[in-house]
């Protein structure tokens, strides 16, 4: 149920926000280059947990350009912050996912998302984690993992 | 007529997207003011003339609900319309925000039409 909801919500939100075609990834990911990023946030409410998003840096840059509607990062100036854009993508995904899981009445408190770089070994581990859901955003792999605590 | 609009959101991306969306929607922007949290938002409001505030809820330092509460307790700021733009859309939270005097609530992700309609409804005139 959680994984189905996550797949549907992330596909819808990512397509609306980034104008990129998104589809579930059920096979090994296409090759990518480091750096790799993880964005993570907590939610606290009737049930609590952590939602994390893992992506190659190249995808983060592409997402930021699409969301800001620019062809060149220079056009966006100081607002071009790929990690910040990925945090917002995760934030909106989480905010839309929780009502799907818990209904519209319960109140959840969300912590602001934080982004950090991960090692290539951590990226490889997440691509093989059965609890993580993979997606292809155009040609880039991205993974989401929901952990209930 | 040009409107001075303040966007309070901890995401630089969201602030930039709201600005671009308002421009694309044909809203006549005067000053476009930005703040990263509720505390900064209150400082901007006390220094500048603002016609409308777009405000997130989930922010560090001072969240949106605390900022709106402080605005409503301040005689000079209480009449400024506030629109919450947030991912958090539980019925309970929205009802609490309306009790605080929030004029409208836009759930992320938003469209240009949503922002344009809110500006038109709250500030009047052709935007």
C-alpha cells in the first residue's frame, strides 16, 4: 500500500513540478556518475517516519533547471540551488503522500528536509535495497525510501 | 496598479518559482520581497509596504503559523492579507489557519492560475 501510494504520488508530483517524464524503475539503473545526493525529512503524527530521496548530482541540476524554467544555471543566478530544489521536491511529495496514507484529517508535523552528499557505495546499496522504490526521470535514476519509525 | 508582494519560504527555489509564476500569470508586480522564515518576514513587514503575503508553514526559526499569529497581534500588520502556500493540507490544519484569519490556502504543487486567481480575488482589479 505504502509503496503503491509512494509510486503514484511521486510520479504525479515530480511530473507536475519538473516537467520530466517519470516512470517506475524495476530493473538495474542506467550507469551514472558521482556525486550522489540524499535528501531526507522526518514526519511526526499518528504515525511517524522518515522519507528519503537519493539521486545523482546530474539529475539534481536538471531538476533545478526545469523547476526554475531556465536553460542555463546562470539565468537563475543565486536562486540556482539544486539541493534546495530537491528538498522542495521531497517536501511536496511527503506533504501529498501522508494524506494518501492517513486520510485528510490527521495533522503531521514535517521537519525541514536536509540534503547531503553520499558515497558511491551508499548509492549502490540503495539501488539494491528492496525497500527503496526506483524511478526513471527521463534517463536519470532516482530512489525513494519510506521508513516508518 | 502594481502590488508589493512578500514571499516567506525557506526554499529559494519556491521563492523564485512564485515570482516567475506571478510574472507569467500577468500580475503587475511592484516590489517583490523575500524572507526565509517567519522572523525575517516580520522584519520585512515592519520596514516595507506589503499588499499581500504568500507564506509557507514548515520553516525553521519561526514557522508560518507563528508569523501569522504575530501579525494578527500587531495593529499595523493585522489587516495585511495572508495566503498560505504549503504542502501540509490536513482539514484540521486548514481550519486552524482560517481561524487565524488566513485569507486563502494553496496546496503545493500550484499552478499559475491558482496564484493569479488569489491575487485577483484578494487585491481586486485585473491582474
